[in-house]
């Protein structure tokens, strides 16, 4: 037995001894008014794809208050979300700070009726333990995930077996709801949501005006980076695609990105044959506002794909190893392309042909007068 396995067994045994709770049944008539959702794990794209959970809860219990405990890597995806009443960012590195610890304690000890720990791709011991420190009467969490037992399921008094393998092509926006199926929660739509305000629209409008976009000209946004190498379509193909789109539609282009996309952005600036705008290191709400005033958005399978997916803008997502039926944005004008687990098996013509179809289906240009 390795040292790590032994250490893990000791930790679980100690935690079990002090914090295990017996299972209990939810009441037949359950109307929780104060709900805590713990999701400090997963990336912001996962968080955005699972907004249907927040919507479903609010529609089922319209008078409830939702507190979301998120993490530093995902909170910005739901900063202004209209379904969230209070957002708290859990930061492990701050636990040594007495003031921060007091704030965390105040959030956890707020007379909750229900705590929910959602799961999609992994079980988080930290999230499970945080839920146990809350003062909620009922705590719902995973008993197992995809046939693998959750070793800390003893922290929940309401336990759910979650198995995506039963519906391998279901979208994460639907999967996220499995944790609360017994409550009869079913949202009116599985579409994600980013709530942006007038200030976000103003900043998007300022950027659009800086492009000197003539009336009636197509505005096309692109995101050429991705967190995982295998999810990045060839930058040379992106350059070729933009040249083909410009020749056919004389469009105006812009790129979204952050400091992590520095190499990709520099490549585009150096190799593009047309002028383009760069909307970099912006808040997710500002990005969503800009995409909402665009005619088409093209991206790799990455977090910004989910942000763009919250808008009504036609969108094309380029997939490699990931199953798009699980992760592609939901909507009537949301499209994806995938040929194999190797993203570069997709040719420039493949993407261009899809763009032609999407643009051809867009009867009217986006109204940008309000920006």
C-alpha cells in the first residue's frame, strides 16, 4: 500500500468518525426557502453549462434564496447571474486568515433548509466536507459517480447515485439536475445564462465603435485558444478561414482571449491578412454582451464557448476529443463540428462550409443601434 493511499484512508476514517451523518428522508411536502449550493470545484465552463440547476431551483421554489459557494477558477462565470442571490468565493489559501474564516463561517451558518453539492465529471472531497460544516437540515450529495463509490458520501444525509453512463450522449445541462431529481426539479429550458448589465453593454458598444463597423456588415467573433492542447484547432486554419470569410462576406472580425492566450493572439496578429479587433482580458459579462451583438461566433471547445452559448448569437463550436453532445451549447442556432478525437482532422473547408450554412440561415443582421 502506498503512503498516499494510507494517508487517504486515515483522513477518511477520522472524518467519518467525527462528521458522519445517518441518511434521512426528505419530507413529502418540501419547500426550502434558503438553499446553499457548494461548487468550488470544476472550471468556469462546467459552472456555466450547469446554470440549468439554478434556473430549475428558482422555478420550482420561486421564493427561495440561493447562496452559491464557488471557487476562484469558476465564480466569474456567474458573477451577476440573476438566479444567484449571494455569491461567496471559497479560497483555500485564505483559510489561515481569521477574518476570512469568520466570513466563511457566517455563510455556512445561515439557517439553510437544504445544501446541494452538484457533480458532473468528478467528486470533490473538499466540497463535500464544506457542505457538512453548514447548518442545513438536509444535505444532498453523490453516493457514487459513474459506478465509483464516493468515499465521503457519509457526509450527506440524502445520497444520490449518479451515473452518466446510463445516458452517454446527454448534455451536462441536463446531467447536472440528476442530483435533485427526487425534488421534481425540471427547468423550462436547459440553456445557460450570463446576466450582463448596462455597463457591460456600454463597454461592448465602445469596442464595436472602435472597429468602425459599417451598417449591415457582418461582425464575426472568434476564440482561438483553449485550456487543453487537444482542444485547439490549428491557428493556420483559423487564418485561412478568416481569409475565406472575408473574401466571401467582407466581414469585420474580432478575437476574445486572455493572458493565457498570448501566443495564439500574437500568431493571429502576425499572420492575419485582414485587420481585426482584440477584446482581451475582459470580464465574462462584457464578453457575453459583445457576443450578443455579433452575427456569428466561432470557437474551440473551451470556457468561452459556454459564455458565447448563453447568448442568442449563431455559434459554431469546433470539437476534438470531447463529446459535443455532452458539452456543446444548447440552442436552435448553436452548431458544432467534429470528425474524430483529433481536432485537426477538421479541415478549413469543413468549417467554412458550416459558416456558410449558418450565415445563410440568419435572415436578419443583429441590431446594434442600442450599443
